[in-house]
């Protein structure tokens, strides 16, 4: 294959593209190469490990009681379809461009450097906040389990405490540091730890489904789709953006309530895109990436639907608990022992969510560093373990401190808008790369292009519009900061910008 540089008509501008061949050649530089050790099973386990978290243990009750009733199962199906559209686009890119960085790398190959930087900057925030939020949630579950056996931690070691003016969540801090060490030691070790934890988590979920079936009552499914009710109007920046722009008034319950619920339960699926960040560390990415991405999404969708059907069958949706629906449903039928099992499963499950989100962030940061958009110091891999240890240590330490000192639940929605934005970019990238590089070998091809990518964009934008205006404002501020960093540092240090005019890259 020719080694001539082909960055397109905007070679020296903001939308210069990095060809697929260049991206793959970069992975062959010994000092900057990641170790290939993952199989399709490892990727599927990663996907299941990061998707199944608080969503299956908490969101089910909240959505059933407030938005969709027993039809929550249909909301999970609708959300799964939205994710499947995005997953088909991710699978094509991950098998065609098997390079670390996920949506960032895909955008660089199709839409240009500025778009790639934008999505990379977005993913760094998404994964960082996601890791910190999940670590704080994990700490809460562990403290609850400790309280059950009579061990109580001082309030000032459980997070920020307004009463004493100081607080540090030591459990969240230690968890992130421990996971950082595991990620530095190697992907295969990370995969083994994840496999063990996912096995425990799936066992708990299956216990809930199988044991719960014996307590399902048909009368609790009536009505399966409750009559529509106007949704309470939002106030100020808490109002969904779609209401502010179009005056649209979403409803609870009814047919439209199912789609409103889908915009909420969608966030229980967040994380399957993290699988794509491990493409460079996969033994046969052309074959295994599509299997890992689509397989994990299918497994989790089936489990979500099954759990929602069981919990709404055990207890009428109007009586469900919002904070601990699964545990309280078992209490309502006289089996409180299951509450402890479920809390244990939630705590164990969040461990893998936290680790895989941290893994995703370090790979995006590593890819941006290797391209020169961030300091190249962070793109050197460990000589023994083959992992990007420098960004892992830096980001792991920073997130551990954030998780320890900050209560950031109000920022969690930034994770959601960041993910949906990435979905939009990847779907558009598939259409563009099909037109600009039709000759590329694609081990997996997204079906019905451009229809599927267009549907993916439309569905993602719809869900984004249902997020509060405040979330959009915070997201815009982060993006503005990102543009400042790019124009001050990234553009001038870009390898593509410095070397793109040469015949050899």
C-alpha cells in the first residue's frame, strides 16, 4: 500500500483527517504500542461489566412508578434499539480502525481533527465524571452493607459533610486507586478481575429473576400501559431543552410515557461504547469487536427486560420503591434476605463499572497524546505490561481525589449528554467514511447505510433534547474550555499538522 500522505483537501486546516493506514501504523511503534491480549469473550464480559450497574438495581422502580408502569419493559426495549443503532455504527468503525480511542479515533479518520478533538475532550469528561460518580455510589452500597453488620464509619470519612465542614469519602478514594493499579498491571489481569466480578453480578441478577418469578401476580400487570398523565412542568434550567425550544410537553404513562421512560432508562445502557476503546488491545479486532459490542448489548437488554417484568409483577407499580425497588419488592413478599443479596450484587457490580470507565478514559487520553494533541509524554506504554501507565496513574489519582472530596451527583447527567454526542459523531462518521474511503476493507459493515446511521443520529438527538437545559449549559462550557486548549496547545503540537505535509508520516 502506498505510503503517500493523504489528509484530504483541508490538509493544513481544522478538518484534516488522519487516514486509517496512519492510525494503524502508529500502533506499530514499539514505544507507543499496546499489548494485544483480549478475545471476543473478554470484550463481551467488559461490555456486560460496565453496562449492568445501578440502572438495573435502581432505575427500574423509579421509571415504573413515575413514568411507564409495567410497560417499563417496553421502555428498555426502545432504549435498547437506540443503543443497537449506535452499536452497529461502532462495530463497523472498531473493526475497520482497530485503534485505541473509540469515537475520537473514528472521528479523526472521517470528520477531521477539530471534530476528533471535540469528541475526545468530551469523552475525557464523560469517563472521568462517570468513574467518580460510580465510585461514590459504590461507597454508599458498601457503607450500607457495613451498617447491616454493625460497622459504622465516621461521617467525615463518608464524603463531604456540611455539618462538620469537611469530609472525605475514603472508600471511593481507595477503590479508584486499587483499580488504577489493576489497569497498570495489564489488560489480561483487568479482564480476569472483571470476569470474576461479572459472574457474581450475573448470578445475583439471575437469582432476582428466577426467585421473583414465584411471586409474580398477574393482577399487578393491570393496566400494563397506564393512562397518560401530563408531566409536571419544569422550572428554569431544570426544564428539558425540548420544552424550552418547542413547547413540547412530555407525558407520564400512556404510549408517549414509554418513550419518555426510554430517555431515562437509556442511561442504564451507558458503557457499551467503552468496549470500542479496547480495539487496539484485541487479538482479532476485525472479528471480535462486533461480537463484543453487539453481544454485550443484547445480553444486557434481555436481562433488563426480564428484571423489569419480574419486579412490576411482584409488586404493583404504584407501590414500588424508588430508591431500592428490587430489594423492597422482595421485602413486600416476606423475603428480606434477598435485600442483602441484591445490595451485595449492586456493590460488586459497580466495581467493574468503575474500572471499565477508567479504562476507557485512559485509552482516549493515550490516543490523543500519541497524536500530539496532548503531551506525548503520556503516550509511552509500560515496557513490561504494555499498558498506558502514565495517563492511567495521572487520571486514576485525579479521579480518586475528586471522588473523595466531591459530591458530584448533579454532574452525572453530563455523562449522558457526552455519550449521546459520541453516538452522533460516530454515526455521521460511518456515512462520511463510506463516501471518502469506499475501498477500505470492512470486516463488519453497518447495514442499510445511510438509513441506520441517520436513525441513530435522530434517536440520539431526541434523547439529548430531553435532558435539562442546565446540562446543555455545563456541556457547552466544557466544550468552550476544550476549544481554548486545542487552539493554545493541540493544534500547534498535532503530529498530523507537523508531519502531514511530508511524503512519509
